[in-house]
């Protein structure tokens, strides 16, 4: 058995493990909130000290009716401050979670997010898993804080973490996914900004089919049935000219969820990946998202 075959065999074990995305131990041991920040020791230790503490910024609305937990895009250099303030004015508390190797979790000797997704197949899986574990701990803490409605937002790379978290946390009632897809392997293989990662993977003699098997544990499409639960409301925003996360991959992801019995709302905009953040697409997607959060099922 070759090295990649051994890796794929271990990956399949992870897929079959119902507790792979469940952190053992207490619900939120060591979690602290101070001056608008949440921090706690991550449940998955890594070789990078900065990454071993989970961080999130919380902007409270003064009400415990509704809270949104947001997961940013890959390589984000600033949080969505204006967006958060806009929601807070409408009575929605916002928690902006730092993904592994981003923001406060970025190592001083290598301040780049490419440690999250890279040709290092194992570290990439570990990063997604770590993000899910940390996010779930925040969700459980918010539930204990008394928030009545918990919603989740995942943008681009953050959509993978948000997808798994939503699948495994039934307390989440609404989930929105912007310019994201289910298969990490396909996104990396076809995305314009991830070609250097693909080249590094190919240099190891690994093709797309092998990568799909190796990264099956972080393919959110495998959770389609969990995401199709009847009490979950889902909203997608995609760009028809997106070259980072191809539309066809997002459509396939949506199709899997629909095939499992759900009926997510879908907004298709004539934009690319980065241009979603520009006018008029930012306004269109923002207004649609706010309506999604406020609508009753």
C-alpha cells in the first residue's frame, strides 16, 4: 500500500467516525469573555502557539433574541465591522470567529493564511476540524447564555467550517453560505487562487480522484442529509462569474442538499468571488441576507 493509499484509508475512517467533529470533554471549559472578545484554549493543539488559542469578537445588540456566528473568508485581513454594526442595530448580536491561522491565530513567523489550506493534506483536514470544534464550543456557550435563535454565516472557506458546524449542531436554525461549495478537493483543484496549492499536491504525485478520497472528511456534501433537517432554513449566495469557487461546484452542493429533501433559497448574482463585496452586489446580497435572517418559516 502506497503512502497516499494509507492516508486515504485513514481518511475513510474519519468519514465513518460520527464523533470526528465532536470535541470530547466539557462544553466550554476555559472560555472567557472580556471587552468584546471571546477566547479559550483550542481543543486541538498544533505546533503553532498562536493558533492554539481560539478567538472571536462579539458585538452585543442588548437583546438575547438572536445571535449570528460568522466565519470569514480565506486570507481575510479585516473583520466585517460595518456589517456587524448594521445587524446589531437590528437587534442581532454578532460573533465573528477567527478561523485557524487567521487574525490573532496567525503565527508571527508566518503571518499568512496559507497554513490553513495547503499541499499538506493532513494539516488541512486538521485545520477544518479545529475550526469546527472551536465554533461548536462557541455555539454551546451562546446557547447557555440564553440566546433564543442562533444563526450561522460562512463565507468562502468559512463556509466549510460553517457547514459542518451547522450539520452537527441542531440548535442552529438558520445557515447562510456565501460563495462556497462542499468539496474542498474540487475547489482547490479548479479555483484560480488555489493553483499553487494544486501544483504542490500534484508534485507529490496526487491527482484529483486521490485528493477527493484524501479530503473526503472535509467534503460537506457528505452532510447533506444532516443539513436537510426540517427545522433548518438555508440560504445560498453564489457568483455566476466566480473563478475561485466555480458556480458548478456550488450548484452541485445545493443539489445534494435538495436531493436530501431541503429547499434552500438561492441568490445567483452576476459577479465574481471578490466582486461580491462591491456595489451593487454587496447591497443585493446584504439585503437578501437580512431578509433571510428576519423571515419566519
